[in-house]
C-alpha cells in the first residue's frame, strides 16, 4: 500500500506545506498549517493511487515492476477504493484548514483526474500541468501560515521550474512501447 500511494512523495508534499511556517518564526504550527499538511498528504495519496489505477495497462506493457498493480497486489479495485477514501479524507482536512487550502486541494484533485483520464499522452501540456503540483504545497502552507508573499512567490516559482524538469524526466518510463 505504501508503494501504491508513493508515501515518500506524500511526505515530501506535507513537509513542503510546513516549510513556509518555518519562515514565520512561530514556535508551533497552527491548526490550519497542520490540517493543510494532512490534506496535501492525502490528496497526493489519492492522486498516486488513481494514477496507478488508470496507468496499469501502460505500466504492465512497460514492465514497471515499481508499480504495485502490475504485480497484482493490490487489485485495481483496492487501488480505486484507496484513491477514493484518500480524496474524501483530504477534502475533509482541507475544508477544516480553510477556504484557500480547500480551493487549491480541490483544484489539484480535479486536475489530477483530468490528467489521468484525458491528458496523459499530451506531453507538453501534461508536463506544464503536473509541474504545478510542486509549488502547490508551498503556496498552501504559505497561505495557512501567513508567510511573506515575495519569498513565497520566489520559492513557488523555483519549485515549478524544478517540477517541470522532473516531469519531463519521468516521462521516459511512461512512454508506451512501440508496436512490433
């Protein structure tokens, strides 16, 4: 299950929400920051579960043994359930965190599903879209913590550029094999 949700990326997203709080100098993160971190962790878990669910054919064709659905554990039905529950829990945490977190998390979940269903093959568009997932946790955390806007915008811009490079590089493993 940890491989399905890519727990390491979920934890990085949650940590990125906490990073702007560190810039405020407040000794303890507020409840909005902590709930926002939980919402980001959970929406990421849902996105990764759905990504594997919708990519299982391409992943199998490419021999992606790093994807648990290729090996049959868990089943696609379980992956769909995990994604659904994670999205539901993320929505609850985001709503409790505040309007800005709820809007950004909901938009991210919708864009992830649009990507999974219709945009996977459109490489320049999908990379541009998915790179937005990198600065989103910083923006969420910054809004929740009340961080200085100029520093937050700089960090978010840098995260977007890094995310764009990352998305281009991981496309190599997702290219469908040529028909024989």
